C-alpha cells in the first residue's frame, strides 16, 4: 500500500481481535460510574482554540506544542480536543448545568495531542473521565478516588496501581512557593535543561513535572509546596486523607506531584503503575475550583479525573487478564442450493428470535458443503444447521455438532431449540 494511504502516525486502528477488549473495558467503566449515579455527557471533538488556550493555559505542553489546531473555511481557529475537562465546563456553562447545582458527569472518547508516539503515548488516544461540579469537598474528592479504586478491583489490577496524592493549595500558596522555588533553581541554573530553563520564567511549577532525571535529582533538595499551604487547603487535604484511610484506600504523599495543566488547585492525584515502563500514569485528576470562573461563569467548585484507556488496555494485556474473545458464531446456518436460501434466512431469524444472546451466522455467497463447513469452523461455530431442498419441503433442519459433541440429527425446526439446549 502506498505510504500516503496509511493511518496517521500515532493514530491507531482498533481491529476486531482488539475491539472486544475495548468493549469489555468500556462496559466495566460505564457500569461502575453508573453505580455511583454519574451521568454521561458527550461534547464535540472540535472546539474553538480559544477554549483550550484559556483553560489549559498558554504555558503548558499541550497548548505550546501538542494541539492539532487549524483554520476552518471561515478562518476560525479550531482545535481537536486534547482533553475533556475544558469541553465539559464549556458545555456546563453554555447549558446552565453548573450554577447552584450539583453535577456528576462522565465522558469517554478520543483526544488528540501531537506528541512523539511510543508505547502508551499516541496522537489520537482515548480518555474516560469524570467531572463533578458544585461540591467543594473533600468528600467528593474521596468519592471519585474510591470509585477509581473500585474500578481497579473490578479489573483485577488493584495490586498493580498505586495512588499518589498532593495538594496544590490556593493561588497565594502557589505564588509564595513559586518564588522560593525560583530562588532555589536559579542558584542551580547550570543543571537545568532547556525546557526547565524556559519554564523558570514562564511557569516554574511545571519544572516539578520534568521527566529529566538530573532535574528531578536537583528537586530533591528544593522547597516543598506542602510547607506553604494555608489553613483551609490543609484542612481540605487532611479531610481527604482521613476519608481515604477510613475507606481502606492506601496512598502515598508525593509533594512534587503537579498536573500538566494550569487549572488545578488543592487536591491532585495520580494512579501509577510500574508495569508499563515510562508511560506509567493510568489515571490523573484533581480539583479545579477556579476554572468555571476563569471561563466567564459564576465560580463553581469542581473536581475530576481522566484515565487513558490505551494504558488501561495495555496494562490488562501485560497481566494477561483478558478472556478469549467470544467466537463469531454459535450456530452457522448453511444453505445447500439457491432454492433454500429463503428457508435458511427464515431459520436464522427464528434462531435469533429464540437465542437472543448467541450469534447466529448465516452463510452467504454460495459454495459447496465442504466450503461452507470450513467457514463455520473458522467462525468458531459450535453447530451447523444445514438446509437443503428436502429439509425445506419437510420443515426440518439437520443439526450438526461441530465440536464432536454428538452425531448429526435431522429434526423439525420446532424442536431445534430444545435440541440445542441439551448441549448447554
Ligand atoms: P503525561 O505526563 O504522561 O504526558 P499528562 O499529564 O499529559 O500525562 P493528562 O492530561 O493528565 O496527562 O491525561 C490523563 C491521562 O490520559 C494520562 O494519565 C494518561 O493515562 C492519558 N494520556 C495522556 N496523554 C496521552 C497520550 N498521548 N497517549 C495515551 N494516553 C495519554
Ligand atoms: Mg502529556
């Protein structure tokens, strides 16, 4: 195939052998958030560029270098959404869902970031996320973390992921801390890489998030944000820690945990794993009380998280925790000759009426008996139902067990379900 007809680098197809795994993961996610009374929100994949600039922040990896931004035919600047929170807040404001209300929302879908593709990092990837509005916590912070813990249990990966927690405090604390951090890092400027040097003046907090090992080593002796928290933020954070402990959720305090986006305050958390190499953050979230006001509406407290579905699927694959996919067919309906195709369709529809949760595959495209049986086998069918002129005239079917369960029998169509049930 010519190169121009390949998928875009970092954007993956999900083939049938893989989709059943995604469907399983998605169904568990839906089921668990449903148990907590969260409701789904769907927003467009494209938004105005301004939305992301104003919410995520100008001096962030995403806005600086990762967004898919283009001018549409009216010359409006549009962007493929790089994350879901900004769109949720935009929709909440636009439709009056936020003011004086409580909302518990979830979303799932593709996000787009122009990053260097590698295992666990793609240009189109998928996030499952939760956003709550109108509750200032820390009970709701605890709720969403407890909910993720339930998810890990359900997926059987509870012992593979660890919870890291931090508090970013409020604006004043971050300002005071920032100053102290800049003083410290300026003294060691020679050890900073290019990115961190630039951030020293533009967004020093983000240096804490640096993936450079030398920078991380330097940060070992840097001032810590927790020393700067005000009383209210400390109380909030302690409240969260107490609730998590009471619920039996283990956590690790990570004073250097900041998020890649500007809008967080107070609680930040990540669920990380050692099983995926460098791309170890499976789920990340926190509180963003200032964002709604920042986008022009009445202040509304908010807290949420997003998890990378690719990373979750990868983790489950590493642990070999997926079951084999169900076979494509339970019964394969085979018609011998054009004259009995109508009868075969009737039999297939009859089976679908009666066996609602079992796939019935109808042979299409003709061919001799041997060829049809081969297809039946390839589809993983347990049974073939074979129909010819004689069967059509008698209203009967030939049931042929394909997995050595028994010999084939000819029976009336009305007895077929009973006969099949003998094997289940
Ligand atoms: P990282 O530090 O790995 O770049 P981030 O801080 O940019 O992560 P968030 O914006 O918080 O990530 O997104 C939440 C989650 O979405 C991440 O923890 C991860 O699981 C997933 N995620 C983020 N970017 C990608 C990507 N390019 N490919 C696959 N998954 C991703
Ligand atoms: Mg990133």
